[in-house]
C-alpha cells in the first residue's frame, strides 16, 4: 500500500510540476504522511482529468514512442564557432540554397507573404516554385483529390523529376507537435513529373517525413523520418528501383533537413527530441493527451530550441562526424546544414542569422 501511495504521489507531483513549467524540482517530494494523502487525492484528480481529456477533447490518438538509447558520440562545442551571416536581416532561416558564386554580399528579399517553411507560401500549400523576382507558382497542391497540406522538403533528380516529402497528412505546419505526440505514421514521399504535371505516391506511412536528398550517383534517395529517429534509402536505379532499406537509424536525435555534400556524404540536422522530459512524455498516453489539449504545457517540456546538432553521414550510412552547440549558446534549433566551398552553412528556427563554419 505504501508503495502505491508513493507511486501515486510521484505521478501527481510530476503533473503539478508540468503545469508549473518545471521538471527539475522532483527532489521536493517528501515522505510525510500528510503530503502522501494530498498526493493521492491530487493524483486521482489529474488521472481522472486526463481520462476526460482523452475521451472528450484530445486531438490525437497516441501510441507510445520508444526513444533511441544514448549515442556513443560525445557532444562537443564546434557550432559555437560559427560566423553569423545576415544577422538581424533574416527571420528564422530554416533551409537555403547557395548561389553559384557562393557570395553573401547582397541580400535580397524575394517574397513577402507567410513563412516559406518547407514548400508553402501564403495561401499556397504544396509544392511551389519561387522565382528570383518573387513570383510564386503552384506546381502540386493536391494528390488523388486530397490537399497537400504539409509539404516539407524537395529534391530534383537528374531526369527533372521532383521528389518531395509530406510531413503529415493529418496535421498541418503549426500542429507538427501533435504528429510527434500521436506517434502514428502519417508522412509521405511524393513524386512530381514536370513533363506530365502529375503527382504520384512513392512511399506512405512515414514518421513525420522531413528532409530528402539524392545520392551523388543518382542511385538512391534518402528521406528522413523525424520521430522515428532514422532515414530510409529508396532505390532509384533500375535493377532494384522501389526497394526500401534503412539508411541510418538510432540517431542521437530527430533528423530534419538532409543535404548532399560535395564528397558524396550527407549533412543531416538533428533536433533534440530525446531529452529526459520527452522520454517521460512518450511513456504515457495520458500525458500525451494532456499536452496535446493544452499546447502551453507542451511548450514547458519542449527542448527543440535548447541545443543544436548536425551530423555528417557517409553514403554507407555511417556517421563520420558530429557538430554541436549543446546548450544553444550561439546556435539553437538548427534545421539544416549545407556544405559549399569548404564551409558549412547552418539555418535554424530560433536564429536571425545563418551560421557559417569552416570545415
């Protein structure tokens, strides 16, 4: 009985601490009988409330999510050495493409609508084309009669085909955290044929489909699954076209944008979804329902903007190097890394600059 009371008290205290925006004061829990009694009553209240949330209000139908074990690579401080480009001019630069001359001397605003996050602009959602003068053209906004509401990243193959990811068919851009909490695979990889103007399904059932890149020899495509902590390899070469293998899994965090490096390796931005806070969240359906219903509570446990990491992965799927800002002192929430002329350019959703690092 004493053990059950202690467990109930712990649950209650954790829930209360979540509401107060902290998981760092668990040491305050005491064993006094009065506190235990209060804890049992409070735990019962919150557990019943969580059940009510689940039945009546929750926007998700969650599954438990097992986070990867601690990785062998030790965090470092390499990303603290970035040079800041365009500081104060840019607003949360998530991803970029380098001009062929590689210079950053002249900044030009080419679009003035909503955030160009992934493949959306203003009221246009889906695969879009933005010209240098800011003109926006919708290429693919529907697939099989359904709206493409959360297109994410795109890559062009040598034959002109465009492969692009759809992070989720259930949740939109501003509800991406719900896809993570639900932990059910709603992501897709689509293909757009510019000659026929047709869009087709390549892969379905992906765990928040994110970055896409094609190998230097055009033999395979890599698509990242954010909350599955892995990237898949989709073969493009004729003999085994359509075959799917795991490119890399058990990553030290959640993969975001992936870019091909000049030497044929890949740079993958890694998000922090494996903290002790998130492990606690993903162990309980009740907590997931609570956080999904009250977004401000989710903000208290979200650690995406607390650090930065990117990894360099060989074409064989093995990690070559890892770059960190473990406390987010200079860069945080890095979502993409692009190598050009011996420099690595990093963008992120918490920064007002692009980071440049000599490598």
